[in-house]
């Protein structure tokens, strides 16, 4: 019989009496290889040894303590163990194991989980080539030796790769794999009995982990919704997400409140979005729902483990609740919203307008009474009541009226208000009274398209008399009153730059009762004040010059022009003069102008660069300059008007004082012809330099020059081979000599007459 001796205390396994030195089930501690570690008193140890004796597995050789100290007990007490008497005659050993899952929690198929097995041979026979195995997975350790020594432990690690079958088995067992039993075998003879904990392997599979990663689960949430009103479709967007690590196929999605359904598949972690749309809301449905609408969105399918999936989510859509509302507004004869209507003070006339009542809510309104009060000129105030029987949601009713206003009646007004109205449900809040002002003055009108939703007016009232007031109708129902006090030398007020709710083309009317005291600021940058570099000034000028498309009325008679320059951080304003130089400089979108544009400004002396770079201007109206007999210069007047195709006959007939047509039509690349008598009456001209230079589309022409004083005709026209270009000039004159000097270079034929 083998015997082993150890000093100190021991642990004893209750089940069969085998010595178990690692995971005790009694109160013993132990000493291994002579290292003493005990926290019990001597009396406690004696008592436990006596208990062990009754199990025939421990024999006390000698107990003779000479003191009550642990140290004395260690030195004097001998405890012997002789193995299990039941196996004395066999080659037998017991592997006592302790298992420990070493891997991190399992997440996906393919993860590796490892088992650490700690064991000792506490039998009576050594073993060679021992292999530990998990039969269910056919996973095993490497071979190792196992000597007989209950105090020598060995550690082996077994690894297992998680398979889809493992996951399926776990799902079938509420998320856990069944515990697997370890087995051990040896190449030698004898039997290996495994004692200890053998069922902890794969306890790393926890129910929550398996269910959260593999148990099929779809998440449903409302991503967004549209709170529809009458005649619209309520809708919502639903987000569906596969929350697991496996694909889910053939998922049937459905909506309880609509006939919408769709069958889809989801990859692991994938989110898909679905739009559910309801039928169009009628007034009756609006009233019925009263702002509350919900749907149940369902998803039904099967996972890769044939596990049924059924998920539902209650979705709130919340359409508009019944809301009675009504509006009243004025429109002008063109149907545009209006708060001010400009009328020419010189003519007066009949002004048509409309009172427009609109049901802006989502329920029917009946028994609507509109009270219209008019104060036209010196006539007594009048009041009338107009009844509208019923208006459905979105429906409008227009009450057309007109006012006959005599010339000189500067201000007339009309007001409108709704006094009664009965909605289908709830209570109607009546809108405020609206007003329309009909103002007589001299009116300047133009059309413009918005630029970044802005349009501005081209007048700067800085430095003007306080009586120089302008009234602006922006063409969208908005109006502004501009006074000199709003302006400074640093730029324009925001009031002169209007922001529109909707982009597009608008007709702008600018009226004033004192045009003749208003003058024009200009330089060579833009019309208006031009070179002033402040943000407001630049914005103002840019939004005029880059938006105006058509000038509709003649320019009122104004006081003239003052030039502005900026130098050394100072703004310098020139004296008032009668020049219209740079008046429309840079208005690149201007397409048309009226024939009488300058008729009221008879004292103008210069149109230098007046239309320079008006690249969209397609034609010049006949008689444009007929009333401007004081003009002396048309220098660069139509320079780079690249869309201009023709010049009307007699355009300059009344401008007999002109001395310069230098660069007048230079770079008009679309100009195809020149009227033969264009310059017949311009007998004072001294310069035609570059007048038609760059006009590359010009074909044959014949021109008569009426002046005998021309001293400059350099680059008069661009050379074009194959064309016949004849110029008739006064014979034996400076003009004849001047044109003769350039004729050969320009392909001209000079004829004296």
C-alpha cells in the first residue's frame, strides 16, 4: 500500500472519501510541499480529523500537541493517507479536474472558446499519453503524462470553434447549449475516473447573449411622418432593422390601416425604410379623425433556425385637426396681391381692384359677410356688405370693384373686413381688416426677376430734400416708403432692397410727388451710386442691375445726375449736371425699353455709356432720343450690347449737337445692318473712332456722314472680307481726309459728295 505524508491540515471529498486538494467541500485547508497555511485553531483541526477518521480515508499516526498554537501543531502532528481501500488491488487513478472557460463571451459563429482543465492524479498508478476529450464536439487536448502525486497539478487547454449547429442547439435550449461531459483516456492500462466539475464547458453560452445576437429579432420604429391636411395623403416612414447576426428572409410587412404589404429580406444588422401612405383626407375624414390617426405596422417571417418572427409596432401619424380659418386681401387688375396701387397723377382714371376672400382652413365656412368701405378722393365714404353663401376648404371668392379717380387726387383708400362666418365645426377667428391705398403720383415701372430672391430700386435719396419721398409697390402685395432720412453716404437702406417669398418675375412701381427734385448718382460701376463699396450699396445696385428685365414707362423728369467717387477713404460727390452717363450701365438682363424713355428729360447733354454691357437688349425703339436735342455725346452708348441686331432709321435725327459717336456700337457682335442715313443730321460730329469696331456680323452697308468736321475715325469698323462698305462724306473736307486715311485698312470705299 502506497502512503503519503503531509504536515498540516487536509481537505476531504465527502462523496467517496478521496482526497481532494483543490476545491474542498469541508472546512479544511491544506499544506502542499511543506508550506504551512492554516487559519484554524488546533481544536478545530482536531475535531475535523476525528470526523475524517469515521470515513476510513484518513489515519492519524500521531497527535501530541504540546501547545495550543498552530506552529506547535504543525511540528507535532503527523497525518497519513493510504488511498481508497476499495481500489487497493487495481491499477487505478482518479483525475480531479476544475474547468474554467477562458474565452470572451461568444458573439458569432466562428468564435473560439477555450477550456482550461486543472487536474491531479490522486490514485495509485501513474499514466502516460492521457487525452481529455469532449465527445459531443470531438475536441480534445494534447497527450500528457500524469504521475502519482496528489500535490502536483497539470493544466491543459481544449479549444472549440463555435458552429452554426451550436447556435441552433442553443436556440432550441432557451439560449444555452447542454453541458458537455469531459472524458479521459490513456494509452496505458488501467481505468481513469474523472472526479470534480465536468459540466462547466460551454457555460460561456449565456441565454441573453445567444438571444441578442442570434435569436431572430426585428426592430420597428417610426422614422418620420407627414401631418397631412385636407386633400393630402397622411404618410409615415417606418424603419425596420435586423438586430441579429444572421439573415432573415421572406419577411412579410403590412399596415393595419392600409392595404400596403411587402415581402423583403434583411441582411445581419441591415435597416430598410418603408413609406406608408393613407388615402387622401376629405373634410369628413378630417372631422372624424379630429387630429388622431394610428397604424399597426407588422413584420412576420422565419429565421435561419426556422424560428417564427412576429413583431408589431403602433405608429402615430396625427393629421391636422379640424381648423377653420379665412383670409381677406386686395389684388390689383393683374390679379397680384396689392396694398398700394400707383396711378399717374397727370391722367387719373379708373382703377380696378378685387377683394379676395379665401377659406384657408380645412372645414367649410358658410354665411360669410364682407364689409367694404371706400374713401375715393373728395367723395363721401361709402360702405357695402357682400354675402358669400359658402366656401369649401381652399376655395376663394373674388369681389370685383373699381374706383374712378380724377387727376390730382393724391390718395384714396379702401378697407375690407369679414364680420361674420360660420364654420362646420369649432369657432372661427375673424381676420384683421385689410387696406388698399390708391396713390396718385408720377410712376416709374419696370419688370425684374429676383436674384437670390431680391430686387431693389435704383434710386439713392442721400442728400435730398425731405420732401423727396418715394412709394414702392413691390408687386407681391408689399410696399415701402423711402425717405432721405433712411439713407447715408455709406449706402442704401434695407428698405430699398426687397426680399421675396418666391422667386420669379415681378412688376415694380416707384412713385413720387417730387421727381423733379430727385437726382441720379452715378459712376462707371453700376447705375445708382456705383463705386460706394459698403455692403448695402453693393447689394442694392447689384440686385437692380442684375435683375431688371424690362422698363415699362418713361423715366420721370428728374433733376439730373451727380457723380460719386471714392478716394482716400472719402466719398466725393460732384455737382449736379444734366448727364445720363452710366444710367443703365451693366444691366445685363435688360431686354426692352419704351420709345419715350427719355422724353421728359429734355435737358440731358450726355448718354455716355448709358447702355454699356446691356447684353440682353435686342432692339432700340424708334424715336428713343427724339426729345433730347441738347445731347453732345453718345460715347460708348451701346457698347457691348451683344444681342442688338439692328438700329432704327432716324435714331439720331434730332440730336444735331452731338460731337462724338466714339465706340457708340463697339462690340455689338449681333448687329447685322446700319441704316444709310443714320448720321445725316449730325453735322457737328468730330469723332467716329471705333464706332462699329468689333461688330463682326455686319454685312454690306452704305452710310452717309453729315459732318465735315470728323477728325477721328480710327478703327471705325471691323474688317470683313467679301463685303461692300461705302461711306459717303462731304467732299473736300476734313471728314473726307480722315476716312480716306483709314479706308484701305478697313476695307472701305470713300465717296465724296
